C-alpha cells in the first residue's frame, strides 16, 4: 500500500513534468523521457533513503537526528545525478 502511494507520487510528478517539458519548453521526446524517468526513480529512492537512514542510525546507536535533512539531502542529490547520467546514457546513447 505504501509503495503504491510513493509510486503514484512519482508518476504524477513525472507526468506533470513531462507535460510541462513538452508544451512549454518544447524539448525533444528523448530528453523529456530521461528527465521524467529520473524524477520517478529519484522520488522512490529519496523516500527509501529518508526512511531507512534514521532507523539504521538508531540501531547502530547514533542519534537519528544526525541522519536528518543535510545528510539525507546530500546522499539523494549525489545519487540523483548518478541516476540521471545513467538513464541518459542508456536512453540517449551518450
């Protein structure tokens, strides 16, 4: 149930972004596809990291607040770039 809500959030964000890219920015279908697929994967990954790192920190014995915003944001941002370049490499052959 929870995963379907997360996936639905990613799908809605990707669909809105795709419409904006195609209608307003008038980019190519490939570029819009890469951005939207990356957005969908990043939403799922961010939710996973945001939920698991504080729990992991508590089990290890660290303060879960240390794993809050800055650390999680840094991990998600770095991984989002890697995801973006990987998806672009696969779909656009770059």
